[in-house]
C-alpha cells in the first residue's frame, strides 16, 4: 500500500507527540508498505529515524488555511495514495481519496464562550462555525475515525451521529522519548528547587484547564502546608494572562512559572514533586498523567470520564467545579503516608502499562490496510 500521513503538526506538543510516536512505532512493525510523510522543512529535525520505506515530502502549507483546502488535495492526489491519515480534524475537504482521521477531543464543541481564543468574539464565532462545518464534512467522509479514548469515542458519536460504526479506539500512550529519558540515570531535582516542596501542573493554560479555580484556592494550601505550586508550560497568550492574575492576587510567593521543560528536566520535576495536579474540565486522554506515574509522581485529578476510564480508582479525584473539593483532594494527597502513596502508585503504574504505542500502531495499521 501507499499510505500518506499528514505530519505538518509534527513539532506541536500534543498532536505532534502523537504523530512522532505513531511514526516510530509504525516503522518498527511495518516493512511492506510505502509511507509518504507530508511535513514542513522546519519540522524535519523533529522527525524520528525512519527506514527507507518512509519517504519525506515537504510542503509548506499551514493548517487552518485556504491554501490547505485548495492546494493540499492536489499535492496528495499526485502521489496516488491508497489511504491518507489526517491526525487532526483539519482536513482538506476537497481531497477525493480515502482517508482516516484522528480526533483527540471535542473541547471546542463544549466550550464556546470565546475565552479560549485571542480573536475578537465575532471572528471567534466565525472560526468556530468553520470548525463545525469542517468536522461535519470530515466525519461524514472519513472511512474511519480514530479516537484516543473510549470517552472521546462516545463524545464523537453523540455530537456527530454519522460517525456511528466508523469510530475506532486507539489509545494514546507514554511518549517513547520521555520514557527513555525517565529510565536513564542522572535524573536530578532542578537546582532552583533544591530545598523546595512543590506540587506540579504540566500543560497549557487554556480555559478548560481550569487553572483559575486552582489558583484561587492555592494561598490556603500554601498557608497550611508550605507547598508551592509550579506550573510547567508556556504560550504567547494564556500563560501571560495567568501570570497577570497571579500578580494581581499577590500570589508570587506560592505560585511559580517554570516555562517549557525538556523531557529530562520534566522527569526530574515529576520525580521530586509532592504530586501532579490536573484540574481540567475535559480531556481526551491526559498524557501528563502517564508521564507523572512513570516518573514516580502520584496525580490528583478531576473526576472526569476520560481519567476514570484510564486510571480507575488508583488516583485521588475531585470535583473540578467545586473549589472546596479541589482543596480537600490536595490536602489528602499531601497528607498521605509514604506507604499509601507507594501503594497507589503501583496500582496506577499497572493501569499505565495497558497502553503502548505498539498497540496503537498495530490497530492503526490494520485500519490502513482494510480501508474501503
């Protein structure tokens, strides 16, 4: 088969990790098909090592553009592909060939206030209308829709009824590069945190991440336990807003902004923290939780469908819309005995062991080969 994979988001955080790990795992299990990887030249350095059957095609077409809709179908059609995999909802609707798409979450379908965009509200509304139109067309035309969790699959079927019978679950898994770094020796506590007790948050600062609620109760946590909150992540819009809020509330003494962290740094941040907190209102899967558990860090998380699906009762849960519940869950985490924390971590690590990129690649490859 001649299989095309749209890798133009290769260097992004969430979807980029999905693409990189999928490519690495496909390369390990498939030696008979030809793959054409479509990406931009500036992302070539992030491409994993691949065999000769994986051919690179450079295309400088950004996603979410008219050029994507008009020029990308022509480029793809030129290669006479048997199947194309779009690992994101932004597909070229005029592409006439057979394709599979991956849906990571339906957050845009749930959060429509405009707070999750830097655009003025009228333009945001127009952009959101375009998203819904694109999703409807993509779901209708896709031969298969890959969902990264059962919770996401249910959401897809509820919001887009014509996806029924086409949705396949291909779970996310621990990033292979992070896994290697976490297992290597020499993982150290960050120098600036030598004598610091801290709780960790890892991810972006979009409104659905619910960081406002976390920040609003954190002065009480710090006053009680003298444990700081370290936020790992950065962007040009939402993190600056969050920093401004922390300054306005005079919380700089208990809330620290680390910025972006490389995998080895991140492994150290997890390992020497008191725990990871994720107060999200909605997630497709939640990769930082896998990273944390692999590095020996116990998460305390929102009681949402995807987290319950992946982790069962192994984690400490709270109601993300109840600030008192968030506070009580953090205090519970901070007062766990070492034995209880170790016990919970072992159960969580058993849950984490169910997910692997090899399994995901095998299921995905089967879908490529049986596309109709």
